[in-house]
C-alpha cells in the first residue's frame, strides 16, 4: 500500500482518516511539524502523550525547526493522538503539519525522544 500524504490542520480542517475500514488495525502515522516555540518542551510532551496512549514510536528534532513524529498503533488511537497534538501546541507551534498514513512495521518498542 502506498502512503497517503495530506496537509493536516490541527484545528480539524482537511483531515483524512486512514483509508482502512478496520479502526483496530495497527497502522503508522508519520508527521512533520514545524515548531516555532520551545522545541524541547514540545518533544517531551509528545513523548508523554504517545506513552499515555500506549503507542510505539518516536519524536525526533531535525536541525531546523522541523520535528519528525512516527507513531504506530490502532488507527482510532492514532487519530486521537493527532487531535491531542493541538493541545500540546497551545498556540506556540504552527497549526499545519504534513502527515501521512502507512503500514506499521513494528520496529518501535515504546515511545521515545531520539536526538
């Protein structure tokens, strides 16, 4: 299956759910977020959210303002994870992210920050 990319508004506009009918199916959500505030604070809050929801994955800062988030878990939980990301943002980050779905490959154990 090919990844499906779409611009995602963290305020709920333009979001397309994973194109699969089984919401329990374990899939991967890949996000690229441009952070305009305290990047370290954002990283650790995303990590805690991923752990709280029982997801596997990572959050990784790039050299510029870009943060990569890769999360695997049931589709319905990943949709919640994406929606809750806007509460982490709380006006300090950009409202737009690049996000796409793909098949999970189970390479992550737990949810970590990787520098």
